[in-house]
């Protein structure tokens, strides 16, 4: 019987505190600014991918949640698979000719998200990170998560940050070939285990403007983006790393909320403007602002930080001890949730993962 070459890996979702928005190279997916995220963990929020290589397979094939998807020639999926095969050849087969020539076999890949589509979360970050991780295991690649992040990045930019748990930076880099545009660990989850994330699903509608076309339009038309990438993000990247290393939640919260606000301002500064948040998103912002204001007025610190990606759903970061109170607050402020929201107003609470 011929040997079976198969491996399974999973990767979690990440949510940025300093947002990536804008590409300087659309093919290699090189960003116009560095970004920083927190990798979430919860049983609901992971993609799990199995890859199998076999000499009898005629072509690379992919199934997402059980349904076969086309792998387009020259597309992002095909680029990631090609790059992983190239690494296998370079790092394993060329160095040790006795190793099986897996790089010349086609692969079959099957991936499942264990979070419901109703979670309204982009699955591309966990999906491409899990794909690259499963191929790395299949190919027995002796490389670091940062090296793998170079490849996941070419599937979906934010995916490069899901190769690490905890607090992760995507360094924008400066090389034209993208060789230094990769993810690095700022701090592991164990450094600051107290931080939790609460995901408030305001709507699971498919977003009106995809991140790919939205970014392109912003890069082409927004003067505010130029200010953001040149004069705001570089300092924020330093400040938020310092805040994380010092476990300083006040600074972390202020920077996270300011950066979410500026990202949505940049979307609005795009022509034609892009609106990702809706009235409910904005009400949640007001609620968190008031919650923090009352705490600060009483001599306390920040209690929570909101952030929004390219959609209306809120992610609220807070020390674990505040999460119950925040859930109670949100539920009491939105009592007609069943009528006013399309589905339910889902709340997921997630730990930061150690991968
Ligand atoms: O990687 P993409 O193309 O899904 O873009 C992600 C963009 C944001 O989620 C809005 C910000 C970020 O840094 O994750």
C-alpha cells in the first residue's frame, strides 16, 4: 500500500486594533501601513483545514464547508498553494533527495469554519492561515510562523497575523518583493491573559463593499489616508506595543478606539464614500463611550474598547472582569433585539488564544 500524505491544522480569527487598510502592491498584497491585532480563540472561531497530497490526484482541488470551490489560475488560493510547494522543494526535497517529491503531487484541500456564517466575521484570515499551516505540516517544513505569514499574506492580508496567537504585528516592510512584509509576535497571550473580546453581531448581511475594492478606492481617492499612513499609524504602532508590553489597558483602549474611528473616517473620505457601520454600531459606540466616561469621572480607568472592521459588527475588548457587566449593558440597551436585528443579536465572548 502506498503511504498516505495528509495533515490537518487549524487557525483562529484575529481582530485588528491598528487597522490595515490600503495596498501598495495588490498582487503581492503589500500594505500601505503596518497593523496590529489580537488573535481570538473560542470553540466557535477557528478554521480547520486538511490537506492531502497524492500522485494519483490530477489537479489541486478545494472544498469549503463541504462545497467544492474553483481554484482560479493565478488567483490567491493558487498562489498560496504554489508558494507552499516551492518551499517544500527548496527547504526539504532539494536538501534531502531521499524525501518524497510531494511538491510535484497535486493536493486536495478541505476546510471548515466552525463559526456560524451568522457570526458575520470574515473567515479569510483564519481560512488562509489554516490552509498554509496544514500544508506546512503536510510538507514537514522547518520554517517559522513568520515565514509562513509571508505566504498567508498573499491569500488575504490580515491572514498573516493569524499565524501567531496573542498580540501580533504585521510589519509593512519596504522590500518590493514583499520579503519583509510579515507577522511578528508582540506578546504571547500568556503575557496579558486578562483581555477578552466580546463580539456583537449587529448584522450578518454580506458587506456592501469588499475590503479589496474598498481599499483600492480609498488608496485612489482619500487624502486622509495619506495623512493616516504617514503621520498617524507609525507612532500608534509603537504606542500600542508599549501599552501591550506594560499591560496598560487605558492606553490600549484609547489607541484601539481612535484607530477604529480613523479607519471608518478614511472609508467615509473615499469617493464615493463607504459606510461600514450602521445606526446600531454607532449606538454601541455611544454606550461604550458613556461606560468609560462614568468610570473615568469616578476616578477609575477605561473599562472597554470598541473596534469595527469593514462591517457593522462590534468587537469589544475588555478585561475579563468587565465582560459580564458589558453583556448586561448591551442586552438592556437593546431590549427589542429580536425585532430590530435581522437575526439575533449574538454575543460571543472569546479568550485571546495562545495558538
Ligand atoms: O485581509 P482583508 O483583505 O480581509 O482586510 C482586512 C481589513 C480590516 O479587517 C478592515 C482591517 C484589518 O487589519 O484586519
